[in-house]
C-alpha cells in the first residue's frame, strides 16, 4: 500500500458523517459522506479510492473516492490528448466544462462564429478537442471550434467534389460586408457579391440580407483549386432586361415609382430591377431638384 496510489476497498460501515472502508490495512479508512452525494451505497460494496495517508495524527487511514476518480480521469484525458482524440463533456457556468475533471473552454473556442450569449451553452453536452494540458497545475484547455472546423473541412471536400455550376443550393448567411455576403453551404463558404443579389439597385447587402437568414442561391462559379465558390441570388429569377424592348417600346407611355432624386434628375422604377432616368431638363420644372 503506497500513499498516492489508487486501491480497491470494501465499505464496512456507513455513519452519518463518514464511510468506513477496509483496504486490507491494519485499520479502516474514513471517507467523508459528502463524497457519496447522490449515490446509493451499501455495506459490502467495493469502491476504488485514493490512499492519501496511511495514518493521520489520530492513526486513521485517510482515503478519498473523489480524488481517485479525478486521478483516473486525469490520466485518461492525458492519454486522449497525446493521441489527438476528442472528449465529451457538459458545459458549466463560466465556460468550465466537466469532462471527468474541470476544464476551461475559452470564449474564442466555443464556435466558429463568436456567440452573443455564452449562457445558451450551459448544461449542454458537446465533443471537445484538448488543446493544452498543464500537468503541474492540473489545467486543461478545450476547443469546440477545432472540432467544428475539422467537420467542416470534411463537408467542404465532399461539397467541392459534387457541386457544379448551375446547381441550386440552400445556405445560411454567415457574414455581411460592404461588397457582399458570405453564405455557409454545408461547411463551404460561398461569396454572394452585391452585384449578384438583385437585378435592381442595392446600396448595401444589409438592405436584403441578415446574418442567420436561410436562402436558396445558384452556383455561378467553382474554383476547386482555391476552394472558392461564387453565388448568385438574382439569377434565381428571370432577367427583367431580357425582353425590355418588347415590354417598354420607345415612345410608349408608362407609369413608374420615383426611387431617388438627384440634382440632375430622378430615377423611376418601372418594375423590380428596371429603373430609368428622367433628366431634370425633361421634368419641366425649370430648376434643379432639391434632394
């Protein structure tokens, strides 16, 4: 029997404050009853315990069931870390995760998209990659982001192998910029340029899209070597300019909606995607427009 080792003992007696356990030494060991919280135990049960001290000042063997479980889990997790495997755990408050031992999950490693509310992850079980283990301080750092990125890499490869130009695919808006929006296509990010959003005028992508929005788009171009995909939204509908001369012949009278006023004239929308300019000289106002 060595102090610091894990041994098997038999429960001899259950008292209000302690549980007495026989480990084959000259005296029995004592474990606080609090270590058996929410656990049903009976006299005669065999349990694994950590032998902390063979004798304390009172000559009692000091044992711990919790520390034995912690040591076993720690050794197991170190093995998983060395092998590059994954662990499963439940997120607790403050981004601490119970994976058999307490581990830390940095906010930047929760997801590929920074979450707005970290509390929505508390109480849920996920798989994590162990990114750092400090054996001296008994610290573990986890990453869920790396697990997601690895899954997305496999999805991206499968997507690029099967998709072709002209395919219609479902996606979710992941990010919006001044020049367009990035759409998540089952692990593959595609670019929807602002010029391919609508046949009409779009001043900023946020006028049409919002993050998290689901939409159907068409594949315009696939660059498998650079892993880039260009998307189109306006191409999902007919081009209103295709037969413009037939719909709006010269010298015909039409009605439209004024969409923009500028010092040199007014833009008038005839239908979605079709606008025309009425020059200030054709308005009959005799002066510049006040915008």
